[in-house]
C-alpha cells in the first residue's frame, strides 16, 4: 500500500507521501496498523490467480519446447519465463488495476483532487469499467508485461540452472 500511495502522488504539488517512512507514519496515524492492510483482498486475488496459472503454464510450455527441440536447451526456461510472465500480466491486469485503486483511496491525484473511494473490490471493478471500459481495466498493461516477463525469465532461468548445478 505504501508504494501505491507514493505512486499515486507523482506530479502532485506538495505530496503527502514523500518517503516510505513518512507514508508509514501517516497511514498508521490515520487508521492504525490495520490501515496498512488496506487492499489486501485484491492483492491476494491477484497473486492467487497468477500463481494458479504460472506454474502449470510454465511446465506445459517447457514440455512443448522440449518435444519440439528434442532436448532441453538452456534458453527454454528463459523463453518460457517470458511467455508465462506476459500471460500472467495480461490475465491479472484488471485485478491489478482494482488493487491499485483500492490501495490509493484517499490520496490526492496529480490534479489535486482526492481519489475516488470504492466500498469494495467488486464495486471498484464495476466503477473502473463504467468510467473507462476495457481500456481502463488494461491501464498500465504494457509496462507490466515488460516488467513481469523479464522478471519471470530471469527467475525461471536461474531456477532451472541452479537445479542443474545442484544435481551435478
């Protein structure tokens, strides 16, 4: 939540959240320690949905590449990581938009207005869809695809090569 509050104030004159420490203090003062958990449900939903597809999709794409190539090449894990990272980003982007909106509630927008308050995850999803349609639910997708795909390529490549080293 602290990261989202800081990001929501990019371009705001005199932002309230200028550092992680100041954000932590302000959020706790405003609503206690529980205020730090604001937006936990959409975060859990996003993470669970991504995990539910990431590993099965990785294993099936690795199997497909091995069958196509006849053997496991070193680049397979990187290619499959790129693929599953991109697929996960695409499939989870709507819930990520909802998560960010719920977590940013109460902060100021770059225009100085207070960001809209949503009473819950489903209501936030409906509000975003009504305001901006499907493009609203896909906001930030390009950046997420790049970030997550590259990250997953590195993670799966490192995982597979570490396994090989440990197995001898």
